[in-house]
């Protein structure tokens, strides 16, 4: 820190210390002349992050660290500091330096944090930059409130609900910064994890009275009734805290925050947080992985791109709304010229939503204002074209578009066609708009002509033919009259200088012109600034209509994007109905089908689900057969349909789905122990408690994270519960390695067995990727090992061991399938039921193995001792066998 205790602190450092004390948590960029300086610890951090030189400055006897950069580099350096996670306070000089004042007045004009970014360098153009606030309810049962505010667009959303709902929204909207009460940090991290950039606020801010006052003031309203947020007490607190935070970070002109909207939980399909992650809707966890949005986003405008991200995580449940989107997409698909025209027009639009937000923030530059008017001008043709289209949806959208001709023409009248980006450089305001400015410009351009004109006129008027206009530094412009014509000087001229052969005069007119010429440049800049400010102020009245246009264009853009994807990827229009069936004919996985190697073809599959007949599909098949792909494509097709998109299928009839749950079994519990398994079971239990008739559940290798027999038992119990649960019959796709689960179909009529076909070809397995009726009866690991060329003696022996292990286990504990069926396992069984013994007694078996495969017995025994067969997947078994085989091959006989 700058040393405030030092005896003789320089005036500059004294001022710095005072300002810094007000913003202790921020890294302070302190303007000194043409530089932004940082001092003390801030300087150390800035030097490290920015790679700038760290020096020191004498501060009245003691040294303080110093690092700075030129003011014009702020656009380069500021984003780097913010991205590195710093809050940055920018302290400007608030007055021009003058000789009389020892030190100029300075103050913080802006605080930039990840959630408060508005500069293009800090924003991703197709993503919102949300600042979130989470307010916890009073008790455990009380709801949690969330607000999401994008300062760069003015979008302001609130939601209230159970913790898992808020968690899901945080995951979907990925806020860049989250505000919370000082005393709730631990609770927040426990519930929502530690991956957010947190900023705490004083506890007193989180009170209804204070926050409601903030909201009412922002929206200039007497009540919040009109916004549909009256009932959401905790969400309103979260919203008010966000406004409070903006105020304390010097963001005071928030005219672009014109509305607050409720994210109505009941309007959208409920996706549990695993589903968003698991279906890779927005992100893929793999390196260079592709997510659904990557495939789906063919939008042209940044607003469209941002809206699509919301559509993807908030699929609709209302049939009419979904069909309205389909109808618009169909219209574009059916008319290539309409699609192309709209695409071309939208390309001229740019980011009007963010442009108009810069108006109240005082950040809009002249070129952006011009871009705004270009965008408005482009809206006319879009409106006209869509009004002519056969689509009701598109006509309704077009009708609401308002190209604001006044704004468009006013900007055209006031701003030059290609204005300078930087207002301070001039050349912004159009010629002919302002007489004063025109005159000033004229003066600088034509000053010589004007002087010559005066000279000419005066020669004619006075008859002094030798009259000349000259200039000197003492009294500026003058009229010089030779002695010969002295008598003809008119009365209004003032003599200023007498020379031997001539006299010099000034006139009122000449002085005025001189003044104008000398100050013209300065005055031009001032006048341009003034006129520009007037325009920006005038534009503030049009923020809401421009935002409305931006919203409409975003929707048109998304629908157009869906049509482009449908054309390119051969998607078809799904039929939506109120039934509870899902009937997909020749469906495909939208992402995987795009990623296959050249020459590979995605194999489409039919999937039918209905709660009265085929409620649960049990799919068996070896690793890599395509089970997970089938599960996910089914959910993705339903979700795509409900987002309003066409779907990758030959035909699809979808009874509206209201919830999608996904669970994927933990892949390895060897390193993470039981906890992973416990988590898996807890989460599965939460699915079981929330299912409805319209739910779609994907269970992929559930129970994999424990020993084989435990896993089978648990998967069995879950399948049984989903089938027999009286409350609801959720449609379920169940992928499993455990062929034992096929037995369930014998006693439970709505469970149907399927498998994914494979074919043996010599030593190779060919994956046919076809879903066929009937479960598979193979023990895949050993089966695959045989096809991989394992010596027959080992394969045969492995088969024997498996049979013996299963037989032994059945005598010790009973057949897991029978056990499960007999015990009528309750829901809570996974967590509370005593785990079946994981270690099997294999001593006897091992002895006999080693008797037969000597002389490599020692090494093989060693390797086998380390194996826990109960926790291995078939493919791991196969690899282990391969390893054993190598031992045999490498040992000299
Ligand atoms: N219908 C299909 N057509 C073409 N390729 C497919 C198809 N289904 C899956 N694949 C390919 O097979 C790979 C494996 O599929 P998937 O992960 O679904 O197998 P799995 O049976 O779930 O295996 P595991 O049990 O190991 O998870 C996919 O990454 C994809 O490349």
C-alpha cells in the first residue's frame, strides 16, 4: 500500500491515498497526465498481469511501487485486468490542469468487474454478460431468489424457487459475477459450488423495503404489479440488490434497464442440471467438443445468438407457442428467396441491442450512432417482406417492428455518413445541420477568401486601391493604408500603428473574423461535442422502442437460423400433440451425425415410447455400441421440437414433454470410492421424487459405480419403481451392461427389451448401430475378448470363472434378480440397504487356474491378485485379459 503514515506525503499521493481508501477492494487506475498509474500492491499486481515495468516513486521519504501505462492503451490493458479477476476502479482527472491549482481534482468515474462489463473488448458478442444476485429465503423451506442483469443489453430477469431451480438457472445463464450477502458465502458455495466469481454485499442491503424502493425508483413506478414480480419477495430482493450494486459502482444512468421480467418456471421444460451438462446443450466438456448450440446456431445478429442460448435451455411446453415457431420455420424452409432476402437484411442490422444500451451509459461513439440508423433503415424492408409472407407468426412479429423513421432521418441529418470514431477528433456532425458549425468550418476552410473578400469590398467602397490586409502577432489582422490614401480612411476604422509610409487600422468586422479564425478549431470541437450530446440525449427517448425492435429481430433471426439448419441437415417438422407418446421414426443424433469421419454414415433408429404400452425401454449392448447416443438423441429430438426447431428424423410425433431427467452412472468408483456412488444414488433418488406423466428419463449405466451385484440390484429396483410407481408413468430409456435386467420384462409388461446389434466378422466386431427388439444375452467382456483374438484356453477359462462366480454368489446371497424381485425394494433402498459384499471368495478358483497355466503362473497370479473383477466394466476385463495374454506371450517357455 502507498504509505499513508509517511511524514511528508506528496500532495498527489495524499489525494491517491484518500481515493484508494474508498475503494480498498479495487485495483485503482489513477490518471496522471497522459498515464494511468497504479501504486503499491496494485502496481505489483498490474505489472504481473500486464507485463509492464514495475518501478518505484519517492513518496515523501519512503518509496512506493509504481507501474503505469499510457491512457490510450486502456482498451488493451483494462480487459486483461478484468479477465484476470480484478475489480478495476478508474480514477480520472475531473478538471483541466491550471497554473493556479497545485493539484487537479480527481475521482473514480467507473468500476469495471466481470459482471459489469460493457466494453466490446470484454464481451462475447453472442453471449449475455450477466451479473447475478442470489438472495436466500428466511428458512430452509423458503424459496431462493435470483436476479440476472446484463448491463450491456439492459436485460433484467428474475426467478424464485427451490435451490435446485436456481442452481439450474445459474448453470444455464453462466453469470460472470454473483452478488450475495456477506454472511452467505459459505452457504452459497455449499449449495452452488465454488466456480462463480463472487462479490459480497452488506447484509442490510438484502431487505425488502430497501430493495423495493430501488426497483420502484428504477422503473418510475408506484407498484411492481405490472411486471409480474409482486409475488416474488426474495427475487425482488435479489433484483434490488443488483441495482444497489450498480449505483455503488458509479453506474448511475440506467435508462436502458426498462423492464424486469420473470423467468416463469412453469412455462418451460424442466431440465435438471445433469441434463443440461449431459446432453451438452451449451458446452461440451471434451477438448474441441461440439455442443448442440454449435450445431444449431446459424443466427446472423448477436441478439439472435444470445436469444438462441435462452431458447436452448428453456424449451417451451405450450403446444400453440411451439407450433407457432414451427410454422415460421416452415415458411422459411418452403421459400428460399424469402430466406435469402431476410438473411441479407439481417446482416445489416448489427448489435442494435448493445448499441442502444451505450446511449445512456455515455459510451456510444459516432460511428455506432450511424450504425444504429443503418440498422433502423434496414428494418423497413424486413418488415415489408415479412408482412407479405404466408406465416402468421412472422406477420405478427413484423407488425410490431417499428423502423422509427424519425430517428433514422434525424441521425442522417445530424451525423456525417462516415463520421470519426472518436468525437474528440471532430468531423462528426453533418454539414448543413447547424449554421454556427457550418460557419466555423467555413471560417477555417475559407479564412483567406473571406479576408480577400473584405479587402476587395473595402477597396471598392473607399477607393483606396493599395489597401491590404495583413497580420502580426501584436494586434492580429489589420488594414494597411499607404500615406497617399490616409484622407480616404472611413470613420469606423481604428488606427493601431503608424509606419513611415503607411498606417495600420483595425475594424470591428476584422476583429470578429480574427476571433473566429483563431478560435474556430477549438470552437468546432466544442460545438460538435455539444450537438452530439444533444443527439445522445434526444436518443434516450427511443431506448425502449429500439430494444423492442432488437427483441423482435432476435426472434426472427432464431427462426431463420432454425430453417437454415433444417435445410442443411435435412431436419423435418415434428408433429406436436397433447398425448404422452413419443414416436420417432429414423431419428438421428444432431451432433454426432455432424462429426462422423468421411465415408461414415449415421445409422438412424426408431424409438417409440408410450406410458400405456412401451413405457420403459431397456437397452443392452456392449461398450461403444451406441446406447448413450440413442438415449441422448431421443431427448434432443424432443427438446429441439419444443424449442421450435425442426428435428433430425424422418418423422416425429411428440407428446409435449414437461421434464427431462438424466443420470449417467459414475464411470469409476475405484479412485473416488463410495462417495461417487452415494452421490449418484442421491441424485437418482431426487429424480424419483419429481417425476410426472410427461417426464422423459434417461438412465445410462445407472448402478455402474458399485460392484456388479449391487449395481444390478439397484438398477433393477429403479426400473421397477419407475414401472410400478402409482403416481406417474414417466417414459424412460434405460441403457445397461447388465443383461440380467432383461428378466424384468418378463414380469413387468411396460418394460420392453431392446439391444443394439453388433456383428462378428473374423476377429472384429462390427457395430451395426441398429436398435433391435429383444435384449442381448451376452456376457460382453468375455465375448469381446474372444473376438479380439484371445487364446481360446483363456477365454474358455474366463467363461468358467464367470459361471462359478455367479453360481457361488447365488448360493451365498441369492440371485440378485430374484432377490430384488422378491424384496420389493423401496425407493430409499439404494442409500440405506446394506451393500452386498463386494469381495468374492476366489481362492479356490485361483488355485485351479494356476495349476493349468504354469509356467507363467507366478506373474499371472500377481496380476490377478490386483484385480477386483466386481468393479470392472466388460471392456476393462477385456483389456486385463489382453495384458495376461501378453504375459504368456512374453514369457519364454
Ligand atoms: N447410430 C449411430 N450411427 C453411427 N455412429 C454411431 C451411432 N451411435 C453411436 N455411434 C458412434 O459410436 C460411438 C459410441 O457410442 P455410444 O457412446 O453411444 O456407445 P455406448 O454403447 O453408450 O458405449 P459405452 O457403454 O461405452 O458408453 C459414438 O461416439 C458415435 O461415434
